[in-house]
């Protein structure tokens, strides 16, 4: 196992070969995404280290989880992390783009989950791997939505996390691709701060009323987490 390892309660994530390390966004999405006990097939688009895919395998003991990853080193490390987890029999990595995966697969998924790239402009880093996972060059939002709609089961859920402004734009675009917002959580770092992230879940079915709420991560003191944040993530974080 890599020396650059993040330890969760039930598994560990090596991350020295991945452009993006374990962060709050991924863990929030992995813990929050609406998931029924009957889910059989789950797809993680841009799996990176594999952490979100492994979290879904922990949350749903009956589900098989596929992580799609375009970057070879990340795909290799995700495979290693999955094979080292207690759920290795139900986890698999597909090396390649989600665009190619969607063209080749006729499988339907009960949950599709993605912590997608979100910068559509601005200055690029000299680290190309980091660029690939942060910018929408290799995975434009339109491609993500089109592929997710194709691969999602009729009653399935498509769930993402995005910065606030990008999330609002994504909602508008999702409507054009036949998705309906069903759940949304506005995430604030502290109660007196602005909304920083949107956790969103979409369905193919029309929704009578969107379920909306707010999540504050911590109180004024550093690492003084709110009860709501602890309740959401305690099954995963080692020290909660």
C-alpha cells in the first residue's frame, strides 16, 4: 500500500498516482447520493482513486459497482484500492472514456454518480493530470449528461456535486437532456458563509416537488463538525 494513504473505517485509499486526492466533495457525494437497498448496478463516472465507488459498495451490500476512469495511472490505482477493500468481488474498473463506455455498453444502472470536472475556462495548471480532472475538456457537461441519460435505468438516480454557480448552470443544462432535479442539498462550510457546493440528484421521471435542504459542515472552531455532517459521514471517516 502507498505511503500516501487515506484511511477510512472499513477501507483504505492509496492516492499517490492520482491527480486529485481525497477531498470533502467526493466523500460528501459518496455518502449523500440517494441509494435504495434494491440497487443492483451502480456506475461511478471518473472514479479516480475509486473512493466513491467503494463507498457505494459499502452502503449497498447487494450492488455491483463499476468505476469508469480515462486516466491509466488512476485506473490502475483504483483497481488496487478496490481489490484491497472488503467488497472487491463487487467492484470493477473500466479504463477509458465514459463516451466510449456508453457507446459500447447496453447495461442500465440504478445509480450513476459523478464528482465531475467543473472548470470550463480559466488558467490551466502545469499538472496535466490535474487539468484533466478539474476542467471540462475531456468530459464536457453535455457529454456527461448524454451518457448518464443513456445508461441510467428508467427509475434510476443520477447524482453529482458541483460548486454553486456551476451547479446552477448544470441544472439548467440537465433539463435539456431529459433530467428532472429530485433532491438538492446546499452545502456551506460554516453557517455564516455562502453556499459553496450543490449536491444534486436527478431522475428521468417528472418530480412533483424537489426535496431541498441545507448542510453546514462545521461550527466556528476548526474540525468542530455539525451533527448533520457527522451523521452523514460517520460510517466512513475514521475519527467521527
